[in-house]
C-alpha cells in the first residue's frame, strides 16, 4: 500500500461559467475518441477532485489543458493561477496553445508569465480511422507546427505530447532535434490498435522515444482505449513502459475526471500500486511522486 504523498501530474478542472468547453457543453455532445463523456459533462472543481481522491495523500498536482475552446486558452490559465494563488493547487499548469497558429509566440509568452505555468499541450493524435483521430492531419508533419514547437525552449516550456504509436517515429526525431525541450508523452503512448501490428508499432515507437533522454512518460489514460480494463489487461503496458523508460522518467497520473468514466481513482491507483508492489521503495517514490515533481519543476 502507498504510504507516502503522491504527486498527480495529469488532472483536469473546468468551470463552465469561466470558459467554454465545446466537447463537454454542446448538445448533443460531439463524438469523442475517449468514449461517451456524458457522465463528466458538468462543472468539475477542486472540491470535486479532492472528493474523488479521498483516502489518498495528494501532495501536489499538475493541471493539464482541459480542452477549453482555443479562444479561452489564456483565460483558462488565468483562472487556474487564481485557484493556485487562493488554494495552493494546482502547483503546475500545462496550458493549451495551437503551435501552428501565426501568433503562437505571443500566446506562449502570455502563458509563461503566470507563475505556475510549466508547459504546453496541444493534442495531436492523428489516426487514419476517423473515429479515432483528434486532428484532420498529422501536425508532426506540419512545418508551421514544428516552427511553433521550436519556440518552447525560449520560454522555458515543456511539451505534453499526446499521440498514437504510428506517430512515434516522427516524434522521436522531433525530440532529437530539440534536446533542450522536455517532452512528456501522455497516457503511455495510447496503444489504441490492439492487433499484432498495432502492438508491435507501440513497442517499437516507445523504444524509439525512450532513446531520447528528454522524453518522459505519464502512465494514465489506458482505460480510454481499454474501457473494460482489468489489472491483467493493463499490467503489460505499465511494466513495458517502466522497463523502457525507467522509474526516473515514468510517472503515474490520474487523468481525472476523464479516467473516472472507467473507474474510481482508488481503482486506478490501487492497480498501479499492485502492479509495482515488488519494486523497491525508491522506485515507487519516483513513479508516484518524485519523477513528476522533477519533470514539472514543482520543488
């Protein structure tokens, strides 16, 4: 059993009175590759997160962009900084920016001006299956997007990378071209294709990314693509990820409340706890707290 404080490096909050979230507020809700989001299509604040994590010692959290409309990107960061100033949490903010936008640099500068901002996320999952893709084309191949990515270092920002395995070779090349930019792969690389070719692509892609020392990985979100997940079904993905990246570059994250669609916080974190029960205490400290604290500069 985990008997030390946890750092949760991937959680979301939303206040419908402050920002607009089309993916949660449209009626009917639009298609989402993560599944039917009806159950979480309501405001979710700090008190809701604290209620969901009852019984667990959460030391610090990182709020990752929650899908507010692009026009509300800076508004979301301002709101989160207000929460942090008032309540002490979230300790880190990963904001949203369209890296291929002509005025992206001014937005990066504005995000970076907030004390708790640590990085940027723009979901760039591209898949040939229209029901799985989040984007109309692969932004990793977009010169304007790559130019925007190159600006992150100037503002001391990391990048949360949410992609599918087919995109991993290009992402590894991006990481190699920008060794001074910290990249955090989201959701264990989202192994969405579970046939033999899909699993091979995930393993090969994860191996390529692991060779880049500036890439870390969050183990979370596996239930979005394995919606009837069990301990046994996620265990190989958890252990392979840790084997490739090492505990010093892996961190367990809740992805709440999105992962709440497929189980309670206790169900998810108890599974991570059980899977790593034979790891050393030092390794478990890294996986559940220290890696996240270091990667997101929360000390």
